């Protein structure tokens, strides 16, 4: 299973919470990421999330809310998220975001 943030959500992701504006990490998690991650886990599949197709850089609050929020607010088991969620980037400019996402998930 795949999620492309730009194609499946927005090419211009925003901040942490929906109350702070459109295309927030909270909105992405609730509307796209959590349902697809649950579906992938039920099917015993991996979920690949493509992060390097957006038009601008990410706010770190978006990444924390979306990805660590799967565990913290979405109730998914940390070990399952770590095993079955794969962050995909072929652009070196986005490698730091992939690393941050992994750090946020690990720290929950």
C-alpha cells in the first residue's frame, strides 16, 4: 500500500493542528494516514509513505503530529508502526524529514 502526501493529501502541508490552518498533520493523520495504516495492518501489509513530492519543506510539528500521532492519538501499537510503516524519499533534501519521522515514532 502507498500514500503520497502531495497526491493523496496536499502538495503544501501545514502545521500541527487543524485549528491552526488547512492541511495540518492532525488532518493528514485522521483522514489519510491512520485509515490506511489500519487497513495495511489488517491486511498484514506494509504502508509506504512518499514524502518528497510536496512543493515545500515540512514543518516538524506536521511530521510529529501525523506520524507519532498514529501511536499517541491513533492507538496503534508502536512496534507495528515501526515494522510496517516505511518512509520513502529519493530526494536527499528530504532525508532529514525521514530521519525526524523515525525519531518521533521511536520517542512515543
